C-alpha cells in the first residue's frame, strides 16, 4: 500500500506521526544522557533502553502504517458493500423480467390477436395495461408483427407505428428472451431503453407470428436504488457501468455524467485512480449472478470517493457510548482485529516493565544511584506519554473500525429488507396476473371440472412454475375451496382434492377486484409441505362477469430456500456474520444462524422492535458470551407493495457479527487512573515497595526482596505434583544465557482461592528470601514508590487465626487509596517454600548445569 499517498489526507494520523517523532527524539536524548552521566550505574538497564528505543523506532513506522492501512480498509469495505449491493439488486430485478417476458409471450389472448385469429386492438391494449397495473416496473409494452409493424402498445404519448430495430429479427430467431439496452425506435426520443423481447407463436402451428417487447423503467428504477444508497453528504458517487466502463446510470449526473468513461477497480485492492485530474478510491463489482442469470453482459456497479474527503467526516464515539467494562473488553481483542497494534500494546507493557525493573534495581541505594533514579523518572514519564499515545491511537482506530462495522451492518440489513420487499412484490404481481388467465377463468366457471380440464390446468400451472422457480407449489381451487389442480414437480405428496383454509377462502371470495390479493400469515402450510411460508392468493373471476368469483389461485413461496439465499447473498463473505428475518414480535422467519430456529423468538433490544418503517439502527451488545455487533432495519415496501395496496406485514432484517468472547478486565482505564499515585503521596526517602495488581487489588512487597519482573509468557508449564498454587518454572537469564530456573506460584490463587487468568499484561515478579528465589504471578505492574512511616500501619489480624499474609496497609493519595503489603516470611511459609528447599527433589532454584 502506498502509505505516503494516503497519509497527507488523514489529519489525525499525521498528528499521531508528529507526536511519535517527538517521542522518538526524547528516547534518544534520554539514552544519550544516561550514557554520559551514569553509564556505570545504569549498566543493567542500558541494553533494555537501547532495545526499547529501537523497538519504539520500529513501532513508530508500524503504528502509522497500521493506522493508514486500517482506515483505507474501512473505506474500501464501505465502498465495496454499497457497490455489491447495487449490482445484486439490479440483477435480481432483471431476472424477474426475463421470466415475465417468457410467460407473457405465451399468453393465449395475446397470441391469438398477434396471429390474427381473435381479439380486438382495444381489448388487447386493455389487457396489456392490466398487466402493467400489476407489474408497475414497465414503461411500455409493445406487440409487433414479424415485419415490425406495431399491433398494440400501452403508452398513449408515444406515437409509434412501426419499428426497424434489429431486436425483432434476433427475437424471431431465438427460442428465449432477447435483452437490449440502447437507443431504439420503440421509444423515440429516448437516449437508451432496456427492452426484453421474445417471439410469439401461432397457437395453431407454432410458427413465429410476432414479437412481445417489455420496456423496463430503467431510469426510475436506478433513481430508486441510488436514493437509498447515495450519501446525503455528497462525498461519493454511485454509478452503473457498461462493458466499456462507460457510465449508464449515475447517482449524481452533474458530478459524473452519463456516457463518461471512468477508471475501474475490480480487484478490491486500495488502488489510487485518477479521473479528470482528481484522485479517487474506487470499488467495482460484477454480479455473481442470480438463478443462473448474470445480468446484461458487462454491467458492473461502482462507487467512487475523492481521496481528499475519503477519511473526513466519519462518525466515531462508539466506545464512549459503551459500558466501560465492555469497551475495555473489546479493546483486549486488538490482536485479532489488527495484529501490528497488538505488538504495540506489548511494547508499551515492555516499557513499563523496564522502568519498574530499573526502579527495583535502584531501590535502597540512596544517593549512590540518584542520577539513575532521575533517568528512570525520565523514562517513566516518556514511557507514560508513549503508552498514552499508543492507547489513544489504538482506541481511536478501533473506534473507527467499530463505527464502520456498525454502518456496514445497518447497510447490509437495509439491503436485506429491500431484497425481501422487492421479491415479495413480484409474488403479489404474479398471483393477481395468473388469476386473470382466460383458461383458468373459463375452467373454474364450469359447474363440473372433468379430468381432461384438470389435466390442462395442471399443465398450465407446471408451465408457469417452470419459469418462476421461487415457488414450492401453485394451486387452483374452486369457490368451495377444493384444490382442483396443482404444480408439484418437487413437492412431497399431492394436495389435489385437499381444501384451502376457511378463513383464507373467505378472504379471497371477498376481494373487491383484480388489483386485490390476500397473503396468509407466516405459518406452516400444507401448500409448502408443512413448512412456514407466505402463500399469495388472488380471486379468479368469470370471463363474462368480473363480479363473480369462481375460485382462486394460491402460490406458495419457497421461503426456506429463497429467504436463506437472500440472507446469504446479503452478508456475502463477511466473517463471523449471521443474518435473520424476524417479525415485529421478534419471531424468526429465516436465519443463517443454525442456533436460531425458524419460529423461535429472537431476543433483541426493545428499541429495534419499535423502529419505524424504513428505519435502521445498530449497536454493540453482549450475546451468548460474546461481544456482538448487531444491525437492524425495518421493511418499507417497494413501489405500491406494502405502501398503498393495503397489505401490512413488517419484517425486520437483523445482522449479527461476533467481535470476540467476553472478557472482564479487572483493570479498566478508570481503575488505573484511580490507583495512580498523586503528587505528595510518596516521599524521596522512605520505605520502598514494589507495587503490583492482583486482579483489581493493589498489593506491595518490600522492594529489597524483589529482584525483577518478567513477562508471564516466559513461564514453562511443568508437572507440579501436589504442591498447591505452583504453576510452572521460569528461566533466569543473564546476558542472554540461562543461568538457572525457579518455581513460579499463582499469588492470586493463594490470596483469593481462584486461579489467575493470564493476560497480555500478566507478569512474574521474582522474589528472594533467605537466598531462595521464587516467581509470583501477578496481574499487572504498578510502580516502586517510597512511603513515609506515618503512612504505613499494621493490618488488623483475625482472632485465633493463623498469621495473615497481609501484614501492613499503606494509606496513599491522602487516605483514598489503600495498598496491602505482603509479609515475605509468611508468604514463603504459606507456600511451603523453606520446607521445599530442604526436602523437595526439585529445589526452588535449580542450577542450569545440574
């Protein structure tokens, strides 16, 4: 990645880089000063200082690189999500058009008229308009003869009489649909139109007699798609491109006009693209296809954002809105979301340990190591500033990651409810149009339906089903609710001669007109082999009397397969993400999460269930023992569906993304601040103590007994036999060579009875008493301060009990902070160390040569 190309456009990262350079200079000055003024006294820590300085210099570059890389990744992910969703929506929509033209081209009334064997122009125009009234995505429908003469069309404002468009010859020569997107004389005055055409056959001999053309409302549809995805801040633009990378639809035509050829980026890599003298980040997507349909050849969606605004105006503050413990627990997962940042956290702990060990080494030396103590104070101060910068950078970056992820989750759920509404809109259209099929209307009007008639209806339904594969079953029933025919190519058993539910039948018989339909609640249905689904119904009316309902048609949506496909396509390859459809009560309609069954109830934040139509929200929650990002959006209908047609059925799309298991940090940033020693709480000369944390408790040991601290990952687990609290062995090194081993014990387990959870901040404090050394596992280091005698008091003892391990209490910060002092002799005795030295097969300190 071109870090230098991105960095100038990230003001916060530039400020961080400047701070890092200042700190790097400070580290160099401290090291140089130490070598000049107290090289002999600081001999033990000079190598650590050099390693720290070198590590800091390396981390300076890595931190800036990590910040730049993650910010670019966030922007590219956001652009990619929007681009992918746009092309997915378009391809799914146009797939339905390929089915529509295939079915309507076989309509018997239309075919009879085109073949010249029945019907009138007025009746055919009325029928075509009835079709458009249900499938409102079409601007124009045209019937042509084989020479291009216009036989009928529905747009009264378009005076066309004939066409010489090459699509006519192509359609007549093809046995499938023909897709055309360009200027055409079928839509005079339009720069381009998207037309789906198919030949029509003579019912008598099967010879081509004409062509049906469905003109899709491309501009209106693209405006609708862009409206829900184009940011109001105008920082980016969404567009649709053809195979030549030319813009054929643009969310902002004043910015990027139609016909413009733009640079593309199909690799999803953060490449800088230049267009018209301006540098952009670009994401380009080609559809993976839907139901075998890939969309018009070469079509691709793209989102472009100028580099100078790509990293500005982004919302944050996610961590601030969380409970402190949750925020700290999330930050503990820095290793997983950005490994280089984890190294920075580890290095920050290393600086703290260097200072702590240096202070232990200088403890009790009085004036002899005064200059060293001054150096250590400088190191401590600079280390604290470094740690603060690291922590702030990591927090800000993770906050950006969370904000981007929350926005992506909302965007994904918006896509999901849009996919659902758009798909089910087509189902409402299908049932109403198929109910108007003349063969169906005439057959159900008969008093008795004989077997040949039932076979003809079955063949009709199966022909439809072959084109519209999203259904489990299509059924036709009479006015008494008896099913007389069904398409059952893959169904389990037959429902023919069964009955429609009484309440459904009553609703269908009461439908006022051919524009009305009825949908059953999402419940198990015999028409879907007992699985829960929506079944769409429309009334079938007599041919000679529109007011007479002679039966109905029911189409059972294959919810299990289709909803799962929508959810899976919606979340794509996003790691650790699952998605669900639920109703207003949280009842699950579909799920990609195997642990959440359809029909069960999903526990959601109450405010999600009360979101308004078209509303969306996201937040971080704790779910099943894991930090989880959840996004939610509520359906808002599509065109007239669920908006003005009287049908109400709100569906919520929910997306979960796991962020890692819950961790309960004992030491939050707030707790560390409360345990920081205030000015005046310590003294220049007094009793010195090495302080550290056991969980959240601040403990101390007399500094003269402490040798050093080592990271807990140096521990080697070994069989510890029957010795309580012993957790392994620790190698003691000098000048890079192992000079011996010592036993390590879990101090938290000894004091509180529960094993200490080893984390990234855990340390092993090496303690010496009567020439015996052991290691004590602690949660985190604190400092090596000195306290006045009047601050130290004896700890209260329990009557009749054994001597307590805590012998004294230190009152710091004007009595607001209590530090517990451990008695070293009692500690060794409680662990059985002295007995172990005298009688154990493995002494507490073992020579490496033994």
